[in-house]
């Protein structure tokens, strides 16, 4: 599912399935769409989330304690498209996907209406050699990540493989690190923008408020907010607070 290359100011929200309660996943997704999010990233928890900061790590730990698994998640998402119309991507680590079975995983994504996946630790060569045909047969986009150290050659290859968008990490830090758009970061963002890629790109890591959202979307088609939103979910009456949270980002 290709995002519009010419779109501007797209807002994606990440949250962990099964947090703060096991059955909150679809309710949160519905509330986010109603509040104005453009697309969603639903994380499936894993016991060793190496790229995640403490807030998202904690949400994963709690979700696992609550009983969240991929089997439970797909069962919850059976009625997703009765409530949510915006694009939805599943984000997580490769081990649970392999345990579930890559073909079973892609088929389940298709059945429940998930548009694509973000699996940061799935090597590109492994995707190409073993799994690309499975994803394509089921119409599931796999999103690749770019960092400040990614070479132009690799970025262009990612661009050719991408069928939705490219996930541009604002830095090599873990999630939850504040985005500081200094000269070096601005140069990195501008370098990617000037490559005139066929795929739209979305900036993630460190987007937490209107200022960082605007900085990111000055260069990219959109930005992803994760840690700041997951923190909101730890508060009482979090569902009532979602509209104001989205409005402040805009």
C-alpha cells in the first residue's frame, strides 16, 4: 500500500498491542483515527526489544504480562476494518514472526486488513532471498529503515524494494530520544530529500511535540510519534486525552 509521495504533514502514531490492557488495541486504534491520525503502527511485543527506549520496553513487558501474543493480536484484529479505515502497519522483531511462520504471518495480516510491516532486525538480503515473494503474494508492504550511516547505494536499493514508504530514523539512538535537528541532522534529512526517491519517507525516533513534528515534516512526508503517546497510555482516562494529544501535535 503506497503512501502518497506528494503528501505532506502525515502523522503516524505507534502504540504497543496489549498495553495498557490486553483488550485495548482496537479501541486505541479507533480513537486515534477519530482524533486525526493518518496511519498507525501497532507494535507486537517481544521480550528483548533492543532498539526500544525504556518507555516502549516497559509497554512491551506489560503487554506480555497481559497475555499478548501474535495469535491473540490477530484474533483481536479480525474486526479491525469495521472500526478503522486508515492504513495500519504492524511493527516488531523478527523472532516472533519466524516462530509464527512468515507465510502464516503474512496471510494473517492480509485477512485482518493490515497494510504492511516494520521489522527492523529482518536483514534486507534475507527478505529478498526468502520472504519477498510471500509478502508480495499477500499484498503486504515491508518497510525498510534508513539511518544517518546508510549508504546511498543501499538507500536506492531500499527505494526499489519499497511498496509503501521508507522509515527514516532521525538518529542511531534508541526510541524516545529527543530529536535535535542540528546542522548534521538537517544535512542528513536534506541529503535524503535531494535524492528524489520514488518512495515517500517518514521520520521516526524523537518526535514528541509540535516543534519536533514540524522540524521533521519540513524534510519528510510525515513523522511518527511513539514514546510520547505510549506515555499517555499510562495515564488515567487516556482515551479522553487522545484528541487533545493529536491536536497539540498538529
